[in-house]
């Protein structure tokens, strides 16, 4: 093999390697886009669930006296999993002072949503 053929051969080898890397990267980008699409679809479903799943009973949490005395304020975000019967099956809290979270937990025990054909995930924010 001549020197030119060896370089050309090496260049073709590098180009095929580069093409494989590009294909791998393209597949990774396509997977990422698919996952992002699913997440957006899920987020859309959550927003839709919030709009169609109306609360029938939803008393506001009572601002704790200790929190008032300590001048504690802020917000508590919670993702609710509401069953088909309208009852809250699970509550996942995302931040908030423990005193405020406790007040929200007490209030959520009395919440009830309109029945639906399936469970729903609903994001709710309480501001104190």
C-alpha cells in the first residue's frame, strides 16, 4: 500500500468513525427530544387535569399561630395524586417551612375533587 493509499485509507476510516459518532449523537438527540415531548405531554395532562378536575371541598389551610409569631411566610407546593373517586391518594410536598407544610397537610385531609374516570396529578401552591 502506498503512502497516499494509507492516508486515504486512514481518512476513510476516520470519516466512517466520525459518521458513527454523528449517528450516535443524533440518536441521543432524538431520544432527548422524545423524552422532552413526553414530559411536555405529561405537563399538559397535569394542566388539563387541573382544569377538568374541580375541587368540591377545598378549605384553605389555617395560618399557624406560631408561624405568625415568628413572622414565617412563604409558599408550599404540593403535587396531589387524586383517585377516580375524588379523594387525595398521595401528596408530595416540594418545599415550604415545616410549620406551613403541616398546616397544608391538615387542610388537605378535608379536600375532595369531582369524580373522574382515572387518577390525576395536580400541582397546587399555597401562599402564606
